[in-house]
C-alpha cells in the first residue's frame, strides 16, 4: 500500500535508486518528460518513409527516418505547414523540419512536434555527396590499388537488383548470351526509397558469405538524382569496400556516377555492360582456341619442315653420301703417320749405329791393344806390376812380356 510518506521517500535522482528503492514506471516517465520538455526547439533532417493525412483533420503524422541507419521517429505536424510547401510532400523525399521533442508518458514514446518543414534541394544533396566523395577518397577507398580483378569465369554470380526490374533481365540475359551455363544467385531488394540502403547491404552481406560466389553485381536502372541517392550512401559504400568478394557497380546509365561506382572493383556503365563484364564470351573464347590451335599447328609444321630440310642438307653432304670416305681419309693419314714414324725411327737407329761405329773406332785406336799391334810390348813383374823403369829390374829376374798376340817369359841376363 502506497501513501504520501512512501512517495516522499523515493530517491530524487536516478543515480540514487536501488533495488530496495526503485522508481515506479510513472515516475520515470514523468522524469523523462520533464527532461525532454527542457530541450529547445531544433532542426532535424531525415527521410519521410510514411505519411498519414486524413481528410478533415488538422494534424498529420509522418515517420522520419535516418537514411544511413535503421532508426526513425514519429512526427506530428499541422496540415497547414504541409500545405505551405511548394510541392506536395511524398514518401522517400529528404526534408529538414523544425520541431520540439515531446515524450508521451502514457505510451512511453518520443515524438517530434513539428512547426516547419522544408524539402532538401537536389543541389544541396549533390553538394553533400561531393563532400562525402572527397572524404572517402582521402581515406583511400577509391584507390585503384585496392580494387581486385574480376574472375575469368565465376562459379556463381551474385546479383542484387530491384524486384521485377529490367536491370535483372539485362544482366542475366546478356551474361547467358555470352556464357550459357553461368549460374546466378539473385537477391531482389528495394533499390530506391527509405529501405533501399538496408536491404542492399543485407543482400550484399548474405552473398558475400557464400563460398562459391566469385563476383557480386549491384544493378539498377536509370532514375533521378533522388532515386540514385541510396547508392551514394556512406554506410553502403563502406560495406562494399569491406566485402571480400569483388563487386561490380551497374547503377543507372553511363552519365550516372553514384559513389558506389568509385568504390566498386569494376564500374559497368549499364546493367547490360555488367552482364558482359562478369563472364567471358564463349564464342570469342572458342575462336581464340581455334586460332591458338591453328597457330600451334602452323608453328609445328614449320618446325618439322625446317628440321626435315636440315636433315636433307646433312644427308647430302659428301661425308654422309659416302660414310667410308672419312674413314679412308683417316686411314691414309694414319698410314702416312706410321710410315713417317717408321722412317724417323730407322734414321735414328742408323745415326746411332754410325755414332757407335765412330766411338768404337775411337776406343779401338786409343786402346793398349792397338799399341801392341804396332810392335810395342808390355813388360810386367811376376806380381803383375808394369815395368816402367830400368832400375826396377834385377838381373836374373823372370819377367812377363805381353805382345799383340799372346805373351811369353823372359829372364834378365844383364843390365847396362
């Protein structure tokens, strides 16, 4: 049971609450309402995703969404403020409005009480896109070095496109016209309006996780600047930059250049061009194979003909026409060398024999035998000593006399 004493004992500040002394929901709602009430009137920008205006009522309701994240607020606005706009307010347009935040305690919800509303002009949107472009370029997201080459023949092509749009048909038909067996994993999403960014990012994340998808195409047909704004969204651009799979941008026509074109690994001017870029042309590849085969055949034939000509030229040489001629020439050379060696050996032997004869004659002329043959004799004592002095001989000594042919003994009978 609650009473005045219990209410007065509740903590005044949120930081003072405890499990034993919590705030009731009504008190928390009043505290939030008091805090929100102190906020000043402010200007806020967003995208109109829902507009409810009933005939006869002076208040209209719309939902204002942040174009970069999935977050929105309800807005109440007087119908006369809507009527003061130059053009009727439509869903999907960007606006700035002046509003006072209001917290409804009964429902526990925050909404905006709008006083003025203005559309964001195309020029201003383009200026913001240009500023974002410079920012992302300075971070290196558009650098050519980080772009990956497209696979030659992907196992599966991921395709993100609008529901029942011509872009899907252009991509698929042109790709299958070039390579009939190409496979597609198609995700149909909103490609304009308030949910486009979130749906495209979700489809990109899903396809990027599939292992056999080797390239992802994000395609959309042409449209106004406002229609193509989702593809210049910062969150989407960063998601494409972070994808592991190469991404092809095929947004609008050749003159349309959303930021997605700059960050994608390949920019296709149209969805038709994207269909041609993701797969090779089967007929061109077959033609290239035939041309390569013909070149290889001609090169091989030319090589064989050249080798055959060289073989004929070799066989026509005299040494090949008469193989024994080379052997005969070598045999004759060998015989001539053998004969010359034999003659040189004989000459050497003859010169040596002559030299030996001369030496023999010299030795013979200088030997004692030749002296003996001239009539001289060698006189020796009995012990073999040669007598060279008369004083060495004694009377009646028996001496040995050696002459040219033999020797004999002689006795000394007297000395002079």
